[in-house]
């Protein structure tokens, strides 16, 4: 090797060393400053409170662990309490507690060789008591002043924990790396025969190193934050991530962009016959190598990029957009700087060819990114994937496949749409959302449909054009109606922003509402993902049947609806599954008189039921009352399906403690036996409030395992 070649190789090596060390020095310095001491660490973490998701997660955790823990029956007013606690977040008293907790975490993490962090707010009870004094004085009284709350237990991956400790222990190395980067860059420029070319290589090294660091940050984000399944917690973790590493990401972006501009500036006036480094890199990417080994490596690299795009589509799209932006900036800077020298005729021809090639390549890249974005959005984007319950057989058992719905008992929820975990839903009657109920095993749903219009306030305004308010008072009861009407009065002047639509609400929609279209799609997605499941839905309908049908068709749920007449006999679950018609949809009031084949009138020969209005557990399951709770209510005697309503009405605030009593195995089994003797049949649907309280699933399994003998022959009267 000649002296000139060795010198050129040394210059190239120094250029890349300078670029890589520059990026590593910036990263090390940034991380070192972030974990330099407890105060700096606490400041950065406390800054995450500016993120709404972080505040919401902390508020929800405090509400659930401290307030709802003090009185579980307050779950119906959870949004109000959560809002009150949320007012604390960001206040001086709360920030003081949070900083103290973060300092404890810092010392425990840095000083001890443990990767598990526990963030505990000590004496948070005193602060929360003050916030709740006006809203719920009795609850405030029950909260101890010195109460603590563990906000989160976090197990950091070993490499992440080691990297953070290393950043703390070797903070000075960041400055050393920056100094060495400067020395390497100066040496490269000093030794280079063509300093413009050396500057181009240094810029290229900075641009590539910055882009690679962005990839590292993106992959680390995916491995830590992106793998969190809970959406709210994942959003909060992203807020904390941004508070700590958002500036570092921006710094890497700026450095990479500056590197690209340096490349453009240094190479703009090079001879046209010399390809620019980025152009050569692009050529290598789009040109199939001749050597077999290089083709294998290129194929593996492309497969890796493809896998990354599939597993982390948002990060991959972001990275692709960033790289495309760098390329466009490079091309623009090159063209602008090239104007400083008059081109020769040969240069004009060369520039024309190169410009056309760049235009074609850039256009292709933009088209691919746009196509990927369209596919991503059309495929559902960030929508939660419906849970696959992986049940064997039919509705969880091979034994059920040869039975029809009249020979089975399904667990059901009353006012299924009123989950306390839906944001802002007041007076909720179920523990969780409809998708969560499906995942947990609920297969019968009692839902209410009303007309409403979205307003600027974010609340749905009940459309009462077809009926007076008296209808809603009958549905809700006087106290709940008065509370809902107060909420309605507060938003009645809020500008309507949406059209009249069908919403799932309990009476008035102001305390809480879900678009029926969206819920129908959730049912449809669940049935599509779980081909062995059969569902029953009964709608307490205050809307035209045609509007229900339109929503069913828009969501695709109508494809699964059973259209034969249930009064003439129901097929077995296996037959329903094989036909694809796995949803029995019924209306309480108006099913359309046969105009919609799959929409059936529940109480006109399909379902008979028990009463449903009980104001205390004693009225429902008390020894002197349980027999009366089984008397006939709606429906024709001898209908194929029997609905046992099993909840306590304490409007406006349903109580989980009541559900725990009436859903307990002993109480449910005693009522089942009593209704069996009085009505001569076992229930096909058991509808409850707060389905996770008590033993609903246990009792349903007990019923489905016992022989279904002739109920009339078994009944004593």
C-alpha cells in the first residue's frame, strides 16, 4: 500500500472517529447531566407532569388506591373524584411530595444494585383529604393523614439499568469524548490533501451516527415503553420518556441534519464525475450487488428493516420520514450551493441526469411512505386489537356445541355500556368496558340506545325531540334523573358539533354515552377474532329500528346476526357457529315488525324475565323476598329464553358492595333454585351489575354442568 493510500485511509478513519465520538459525547453528556444528582433527576421527572397522560395516570392511581380503597361504593362517582384529585397534580403541595419520592427512588437506584424501582408518595393522604373535603367529606374523613400510595413498581431491563448507572458513574467521559472528537476532526482536516472531501466525510459520519442514535432511541423506546399493554400507562410512560430523553432526540436530529448540510456544503463544488457519499450509499441500497455474500447481507438487512417496520410501524414511519427529509435537505443544499460556481456544458448534462435520478428516487420514497401510511390508517391504525379468548369448543366448552341457547346459561351484564373505566362516565354500573367484558367471558349484554348529539364540551346532548323528559325520569328514577338533568343544564348551551346519532346511554346521555357504531364494531371485531363464540344482545331501544340496522350494517355486525325466527326453535351453538350467524339481537320495544330479519322482539315470544327493580339486597335475596323476586314480569310465559335480572337499584350511585352480596355464589344459587321451583325453569341469562363482584362465572359454570332435565316435571308448583 502506498503512503498516499495509507494517508487517505487514516484521514477517513479520523473523520469517522470524529463523527461517532461527537454523537457519543453529546449522548453521554446529556445522560450524565440527567442523572448527575437527585435534584436534577427529580426536576426532569417532575417536568413530566406537563404531560396530560402522566397527570391522568397519577390521578387515576391515587383515586383507585386511596379514595376508592377507602369506600368502594364511590366507584360510581369515580370521574368526579378523579377530577378533584387531578386538580392536585402540578400544585406545589403535590410537587413537593413527588420530588421527595423521586429523590428516594434516585438514591435507591443509584446506591443499590437493584433494577426494581418503587415510587411511593408518602403522606399523600393529607393533601387528598383537603381536596375531597367539599366533594366527599365522609370519605375525606376516612383517609388517614399519613397514608402512602405506591404509584408504580417498575422493573427496568438490565441493559437499560446498567446504561443509566454507567452514565452516572462516568459522567466525565462525555466531555472526554467531545474533546477527542474535536482533536480527531482537526487532525483529519490537517492531514487531508483535499480538506473539502475530509469535511464531507466528517459531516457524513455525524449524519450517519446521529441517525443510528435515533434508531437506538426508537428501539429502546419500543422495548421499554412500547411493550406496555395498558394504553393509559403506555401514554404516561411516553410522557416520562419525553421529559428525560425528548431533548436528546432533538439534539440527535439537529446534529444529523447539520452533518447532512456539511456534506452538501463540502461536496457541492466537487467535480461532477465524483459521486457524493450519500448518492453512493443510495446507489448501494437500490442496486443488487454482484457478489453472493453481499446479496445475502443486503437481503438480511432489508428483512430486518421490514420486520422493524411491521413491529414498530410508527417509529419506522417516523425514521423513514426523517431520513427522507435529510435526503431532501441534502439535495436542496447541494443545488443551492452549486449555483456559486458556473457549470460547464458537461456539468449541465451530468447535473440534469443526476437531478432526474434524485427526483425519481425521492418520488418513489415519498410514494412508498404515503402508501404505507394509507395502509396503516385503513387497517385500523392504533386501534386496540380485539382480544382472542382462545376458548375450546363452543363458548368455552366442547360440551356446549350440541346444545342450543335454551339449554345453556350465559353470564350477562345490565347496562353493559356503563363501565366505570370509560373516561368521564358518571354513575357506572359495570367494572370495565365492553371489550373487557367480552375478554372476561360475558356473553349476554343489556344495553340502552338513545339519540344524542355531540357538543363542544365533549359531552353528548340527549336528543329529546321525539319524547318529553318524563320518559327519561321513568327510566332513571327521580334522584338519578335530577342529577343527570343538572349535568344537562350545565352543557345545554354548549354548541352542538355533531349530527343526531344513536348513542348507548342510561336514560340521559349527558352523564355518559358511547356511539353505537363504535360499540357495534367492537362486537363485530370480537366475533371475527373468536369464531367459536355466540353472543346475545338485548337493546332497550328508544330509537327507530332502521337506525339500529344502519349502524349494524356500517359496522359489519349485521353479517353475524341470526335472522331466523327464534320462536320456532333455536339451532345448536355448533350450527350457529357453522352458519356464521352467532349473534342473537333483540329489542325491548320496537324491532321493526319483521322489516329487519335479524332484529327480534325480545318480549314477544322469545324472552320472559323476572322483576328488576330492587332498592336493597334484602328486597332481592332476603329470605322473605326471594320468592317474590322470581315472579313473572315482561314476556310471554313459556318463551324459549329466561332472563334472571339480578341487581340492586340505588340510583343515582350504584354500589359494588351491593353487587358483591347479590352476586355471591350462595345468594345466586339460592335465587336460581327458588326461581326454578316457582317458574319451572333455569335461567338462560343472568344479568348483573359489577360483574367482577361475587361469583357470577362460578355459578354459570355450575348451572351449565348440571343436567338440564324437564323443568316442569321438576318444579314443585
